């Protein structure tokens, strides 16, 4: 007696090996949609889970300035930048403040070294320049042009800025003082950046808060500078933290 053939007939084999036209079309649609599904899932993950982006690393604040920022005449730990960083951390903001202050620097000097500083890819910038321009009696238009270029370059790199203003020494006369003092609010308005009108607010001309030269803040003066500018800096970095 012959044993029954265990092999499926040709029709059955073809039916098993190839899905129906309707099922095949469904499979193709799923496969074609897979990259889109994966993209949407990855995007949702990025939006819902911020860890590993800015949450896990310190934000970087570039403090571009002159001797007032550099901490002339003070131990390094008592200058503006470390004390501002400490104040930000105390407020729950993970920010590293980079001391880019150079004693004697003018607005031209700050502009000249800006590209090198931007290579470090700061998240924000605090610009405090112009005091030496005023002390030297430089043309306020030159100061304006230099700082205009600084702010434009920071904007091109997508770096949000807080601009700190400065007042001219009174011995240079009323006309010069008005022209110089107007440089900073004009720039803030043109570039649409936050503006802190006077970096030495509450400290200038206060003997107890300055070093013997009457120009540079002592440790107590730095504390006042940091306290007064802190709300502006906190708003700058906190809004994007």
C-alpha cells in the first residue's frame, strides 16, 4: 500500500510561501511607515526626557570685560566671576562663569579677542566693556562701533547677551559724558538685548567699597556688584535653563 504523499501540493506551497495580496499590502505599509514611526518616537523621547542635554552639564556664561571683570587687585576667589557663579549655584542654576576680563582692555580689545573666546561655545554672554574707553577719552562713536560689532557677532552665533553699561568720568565734561553714556542704551535698543544700566551701581564713588585707587571695587564692593546685577543674570540664564 502506497503511503500518502506528505508534501503539500504546489498550490498549497504557493499559498504558504506568499501572503495574500491584501496582507502583503498591509505589510508593505507597515514597513514603509517604520522610519516615520521611529522618528516620531525619538522626537517624543527628546521632548519628554531632557536628561543628557543641558540638564546634566553646566551652562557656560562668558563674562567679557576689562579689569572690573578680571578682578584687578583682588584674590581670584573674590573677583566678580567666581562670586557670581556661586550666587547662581545658590539660586539652583548650574552655570559656569568664564572670566574673560582683561585689565586695561578697551572695547576694541574685547572685539579683537571675541572670536577666540567664542571657540569655547558659551551659552550666554555678559558684556562689560567701555570703562577704559571713557577713562582714555576715546571717541564715543568708536566705542559704539566696537560694541555694536561685539553684539552683532554674539547674535550671529546665537549667544544671548546681557549688556552692562558704564558712565563716563565726570571730569571729561558734560557733552562728552552725554555722548558716552548714551552709547549703551542705544546699543541695547538696537540689538534688543537685556540691559543693566551701570555695572558699578551702588559702588562708584563709595570709598568704603573701593580699593585705594577709587576705581576698582574691593571685596565688599564686588559683593554689591554681584548682588545688584544678579537678578538680570539670573533672568538671562534661567529663562533658557
